[in-house]
């Protein structure tokens, strides 16, 4: 739906953190019965990043958050709210956002986590922008951060080839009239809750092994079903958001979908009649980083000059829940 004709809210700074350790398809060939060819052909992924043993999700979230604040020219003390979208939090509780608050010294900020699977960042944009639109807050720090390598069964070739670790952050604030978030569409279908899940959360404090490794401790996915859902929902939701923003397909300058599988991205681009140069893809480098995927892609697209001030960007997420969401932004930077 249109985001409302009140205070215009947009992204005023972005930041990312990518763990140094690179795990290539060739490395995974040594772990499970798979091939580089299968992974590239079926997913587009060539390599992914893996968080170091002495770090947790909050640590990578903090690094991305600091970069976003610096790029926005905003001090930690000015932040009113920190939201961390994640399905791999450090602990059951407290929220990872509270650890981020402590580490960046944002002592004036409220803090909570948001769980909406790989759609977490788009849900976060909707939630965070509302606080600013109502006038309750001026500055919101939204982070998508995941260390899913710790949720994966490294003996399951159906899942272990797909995911990677990363963090991306944005700062939300009032922007010029006519700029910023133009529309958001959110959705959920809990009847698909079983298709992508981790029934029991491992604790992920640095230096601990977490609780015992039963089957329930791992992420599981019915890949083919999620694939079918994704191919349908990405194009559909993007179109709704474009329409809600009062725009048409050919008004879109940059399409940034959740980076899960190149075949899903290609199908959506086809549905939206978008040429390749308007579609941002980095799944080959990082795999599926869940809630971190869209903010990481957004940061890279901006850095590479693929988004310029006044251009219209479409973000689309989909994932566990099942959940989905899309947003159209008129870029304000
Ligand atoms: O971010 C949340 C959203 N998640 C997603 O978007 C993921 C959506 N799903 C997918 O991207 C795809 O379904 C996968 C990439 C997970 C799988 O691709 P697929 O084309 O749907 O393959 P499949 O699951 O239908 O499996 C085809 C074959 C099977 O063998 P049989 O039964 O045909 O003999 C699998 O056992 O490929 C086999 N297979 C593998 N072979 C080599 C599954 N994983 C692997 C593997 N290496 N890693």
C-alpha cells in the first residue's frame, strides 16, 4: 500500500559487513556429495562467507551498523531505535539489537529484534518508517544480520550449499518531499510454516558449541516447494508495490530482490519486463544471507553507482513463515 502522505522517510546511509572467510563451491565439494556445476546451474552461487569462530550475529551487525551511521553522518547518540532483522540471533533473549546498542553506544535508543525470515529487512523498513512518519522517532537504525552457517547441517547437501553469513544496515530518517519510501506491501502465509524452519534455536554465544545437535537444531527446507512459492510471489508482490507507488514497470530503475537463487531472480525480472542491467545480482558471491541479503545488495548497488538520486528502486523479500514483502523507494542520496 502507499506509505501515506505524511513525513517522507528514506534511507540516509548504508553499511555492510562480510566475514573474511570465503567458502567456495570447490570447498563444499570436499564436505558433501555435490559439484560446483550443480550449485552454479541450480542456484547461481559460486562462493559464500562464513563468520569467524569468535564472532556472533551481533558482532557482524555492529560492524555494518557503524558503517551505516558513518555514511549517514549520524552519531550513535542520535539513534532513537535499533531493529535487528534476524533468524540467527545470538541468544533466545535478550534481543541481538540490545547487544548492538551496547557495542555502538546508542544509549538513547530503544532496541528489539524482528523475525520474518528472509523478508525481515522489508518488514523492518515498514516498521521503522512508521515510527518516523508518526513523529515518534527521528532516527532508526535497521540491521539485517545472519550467521546461518551455524544453523546449517553441514552433512545435508540440500541446504548447506545455499546459505552464507553477512550483515547489512541502513539509517532511516526524514528526507526531502517526494523522496524516500513510496510504498510497502507485506504478506504472510503461516500454512507454509513447515517448509523452511529451524525448530530449536541454538545458542550462539562466541566460544560455545551451543546446545546439542539433534535434527531439530538445524535449518530444514523443502526446496522445491519454496522455489515454486518464490517464483510466483516475487513478481506478484513487486508489481503490487509498484502499482501502490503510482508507478509502472518501466518506471523502475533498479530491482533488488532477495538473493536466494538466480533462477528465481531471472523469473521475476522476466515478469517485470526488466532488462538485465536494471537487476542487481550478487548471489554468486555471498549465497543466500537471509535478512542480510537485501541491505547488502542495496549497499553494493549504491556503491557501484547503480542507484542515483531520484531513481526508483524496488526491493522484494520472501522466505520463512512463509512471508513476503516489497517496497518501492525513490532514492534520496
Ligand atoms: O531464502 C529463503 C528462500 N529459499 C529459497 O528461495 C530456496 C528455494 N529453492 C531453491 O532454490 C531450489 O529448490 C534448490 C536450489 C534448493 C534446489 O534446486 P531444485 O532444482 O529445486 O532441485 P531439487 O530439490 O528438485 O533436487 C533435484 C536433484 C535431486 O536429486 P533427484 O531426486 O532428482 O535424484 C536432489 O537430491 O538434485 C539433488 N540435489 C543435489 N545434487 C547435487 C539436491 N541438492 C544437491 C546438491 N548437489 N547440493
